[in-house]
């Protein structure tokens, strides 16, 4: 393996000397405050939204102070300009909404993403992105242990209900430390994207990180969240196709092995999921139909962000069952088009496309193994987020958005800030 890695490094021009390999955890407390705070913010995502946002706020303040003192110019990737178009359209839709208070969460997310674009240059130093990802992996391993324990506890506690035919999804599904299973699933999808890219890019670390990979795989299985199962499988297939691996021909057998080897509650959940009459499947179809009706009635500005629940019942047929929760439509594009208008939905797709193109360009031109890893992880994370967004409103929570922004923006920083040269207090040697 070492010989193969050395040959690959020579062909790609990577520096595999000790300083380049090192993730610099030994020098963690010598880092500038903004870099340290942001690393902790991203690492805290799989564990706590409160901790993540506190560290993110600290990193933002430290970054503002640093740029003010040094006079550093802010250079952003061209995808930011596309995002500005999306942000402008969201603001226009929000102003046109009859209930602006209901849509404030959308404006808050705009501020969140803008701040992440602003602070991400703090992670441009060699080793910083890798250290952040490794922190995320370690935190996700801890979160996975908690989720597995929570699943076992629920299995024991609700055994009487399950023995008389209770739904395993209702009693056993859990989001672990993040509480809600869909928030957990979206965050975990991005973590798995990073783990896949890390496994490919850093084979010498496989033995060390194999337990974390196993814990995350077990947690995904026991979360009983169908979206996480499906998207993680898609990411594995995408990676195998990307690498032109012959193992891709065995990919169709993976779901079969998963079903055969899974514990009984997981198999029961799978049986429920593939039943067309299962209530959740019918609700998804209903929500798409309701969304399409709302889009036809308000194609330009939508009904207003945060107002789906006000209109949902009125779009149902007589006697049609009402879902337990109908605050959003479980689909990113349909949700945006119905609440904020078709132009906003199209702009969101354009942002995703521009980020994907930018990441693939960085991947092709990467001059270091770390940048190639980060860009690969960004591509997989973006693909996973978008595929999951076909079944859930993944854009609707801050935690997945924070982690996705790190995954897709951090690899672009080195390209957008390269013209600035080394910073007075931030040379490569400082990592």
C-alpha cells in the first residue's frame, strides 16, 4: 500500500512529508482563534446545535477582528455570486409575503450561509480542513454510540407495544443526540460522504478510523430512517463509479445483504417502507400533489415562506386523511417553489449546479491530497444533500446547512484566496 501511495503522490505532485500529512491536533491550541472556533463549530454539529452555533458565533467575531486588524481583502468563489442571486430572490419573495414573521427562518438561513462564506478563509491553511473533518468523524462516532444505546433502550422499553404489532418506526426511530431523526439523517449523510472520501484519499488511516466507520454504519442502520439508508447507498455507488471500481457490479447486492443481515426491527421497517399503502408513502405523494397545486396558484412569489400549514388542508380532497405533520412538503424544490416561487427554486438549483462545477474543477486541479480529499467530500456531500432533499426538506434546519456549507465551501477557499499570498500571521508553517 505504501508503494502505491508513493507512486500516486508522485504522479499527482502531492507532498507526503510529515508536516503535510499531519492534521495538527498536537498544535490545536496554537491555532488562531477563528480557525480553532470554526473547527470546533463544525466538529460539534453531530452532537449539539447549541455548541455548534456558539463556536460559530465566536469564530465569526474572531474573523471580523482579524480581517479588521490585517486589512485582508475578502475574495469569494464565483459560486457566491450565484448564491447572491438566490438570496435576492428569497428577499423579494419574503417582502411580498403577507406574513413576513412566518418566513423569518428563511432570512435567518441567508444570514447563516453568508457568514459561513465570510469565515471559511480561516480554514485555508494546510491541514485545517483535514483537522476539521477528523473532528467531525470523532464527534459522529460518539453520537453513533449514543444512538445505538438509545435504540437498544427503546427496544427494551417498548417491547410490550411492539409485541402486539406496534410500528417500529413510531417506537424505535431515533435521532440520537440531535433528537429528530431527519436532522440526524441529513447530518449523517454529509458525515458519511466525508468518511467515504477520507477512506479513499487516506488509506494509511483506514485501520485507525475503521471503528468510527463501523459505528456510523451501525447507527445509520438502527436509526430506521429510510432516507439515510437510500442516500448512503447512493453515495457508495457514486464513489465506486467515480473510481471506476469493479466492485460497482456488486452494488445491487448490497441492499439484499443489508436486509438479510439486519436485525428484525430493521427488516420490519424495510417491509413497511416498500409497501405502497404505508401511510408515510401515501403522505409523500399527497404532499407533492398539494405542492404542485400551490405552485400553479402562486408561481411567482409562492404562498409565503412558513405558510404551508395554513393552506394545506384546503388543498385536500373531501375525506382525504390529513398527515400528522404538514408544516413542510418533504421536498426541497417543491417546498421552495410553493412557498417562495418558482424563480427561487430555479435559483436554488443553479446554486447547487455552480457549487458542483466548482468542486469538480478543484478536484481536477488539486495540488495537494488534502484539497483533493476536501473537494471529493464536498461533491459527495452535495450529491447526498440534494438526493435526500427529494424526500425531505433538508434545507429547513441549520445543523445540516452548517455542515454542508463547510463541506462545499472549504475546498473552494484555496482557489479564491490564492491571489492574496501568505498572510502575515498565517503561513503554511503555522499549522
